[in-house]
C-alpha cells in the first residue's frame, strides 16, 4: 500500500497475475476465519478472545513497523490517530465483535455468505463518498454476485438452523466492514502499511477489552489445545498475514474492485464449513458459485480503453 493515500477517486487496476497471487490467498485466509471461530466458542467468550487476539497482533505488527523504520519516516499525528481509531472501530472491533456474537447462532457458512455481500454496500458507498463510477459492467457484476449470494442464503435459511437475531448481528457487521473499507480510502492516512495495520489492531483490542470485561466472564476462558490452535491460526495467519494482504489490495485497487473478492468467500466458506465442521453442503450452494465467479470477473476487470 502506498504511504500517501489521498481521498481521490482511484481507477480499478486490472486483475492481472500479481493481483491474483495476492487476492486468491487472501480469500482463502479470510474464509478460513469463520470456521476457525467455531473452535473458539466452546472454550472462550468471543469478545475476550478477540481483544486478546487484536492486542497481540497489534503489538507484533507495531514492533515490526518500528524495526522497519516506518515511525522514523512519519509518526502518526493527531488526525492520523483519529482516523486509526475510526478504522479500528469499524473495520475490526465492531465488525468482528458483532459478527462473532452473531455466529454463535449461525452456521459459519451462512455468516461467510452474508459478509461476502460487502461489495454491494462498498460500491454504493464508494460512488457516494469517493466518486467511483458505477458503470454498467460493474453494476452487472455486482448484480450477479448479489444474486448468487442471495440464492445460497435463501436456500440456507429454509433449513431453520439459524436465528433471526444472529442474522441481524452479522448484517450489522457487514455494514460496519463496508463503511470501514470506504473510509480507509477516503480518509487521508499517510503512514506505513505495517504501522497502519498494527495500530488499527492494537486500538481495536483496547476498544474491545472493557466491553468484554463488562459483558463476559473471563473465568469461562479455558486454555485447551483446540483454543490454542485456533488462537495461533487466527493470530498468525488471519490477523498478521490476512489483514496485510487486505490493506495491500485496498492500496492497489479501488474500494469496490478490492472488495469484490469477498464474493469468492461464500463457496470457500461453505467448503471449509463442510470439510472442517461437518456443516451441510448441497447442490444449490454449489450452483450459486457460478454467478459469483462471473460477478467478480466483471467488477475487477479493467475497463476497455
């Protein structure tokens, strides 16, 4: 991600090989976080776990940024801290706090599908706040992606295993993530990539800590091998690697083009939920993948010149 991110419209970059090599691992890592969360719930309150995860990830990334000399190049000013706080709240604390709370009443596959609809909200917000054009090609791609996701969601909800409260919480998480994505491009934050990610996560962990202590019982935390394994994966792979890849994608592409890769997480989330957690997988789930894949291609493809 360039250090100088200005609040100006960004043209969509072509989805070439360099983008694919970054975006495909990102979607795999991102989708894996949802089934991994299911291993946390039996042994830890969700908000307490997230707070510990974010604080640890934030400290590690901030230390790495200091070692790289990012703070010597430019230290965050007062406006930077205000921006970091807003992004930490929307893109980390609120997004994962409410989605994890909702996932206790939803399958990991359905939660993945709902969050993957963020390109729709991001495209609309980016058009309003960033001036990113909603071309016919992009609108068609978004419609196909949304249609594929809606097809899968409709089928899954008829199963009756998920609750309306859990669904509403994950929808709130979707709104928070989408707004945070657009604000990341809109607000003038000019610090290094690693420092940016580290400080956001550290602030998110500190924001979640008092909420977790007020609403949850720390005595319910049990350091089982399963919990420690989930912590290692979510900290090392998702928080450290995944968020760095996400911020890099956002730095290289427009907000709507970068977020379009979320459309790829439904099939991955469904497959991971089936393979790891034994969650059901059916033909309608697989059929919904087709318009999703076409939608990604349309949204991320460079415009004709």
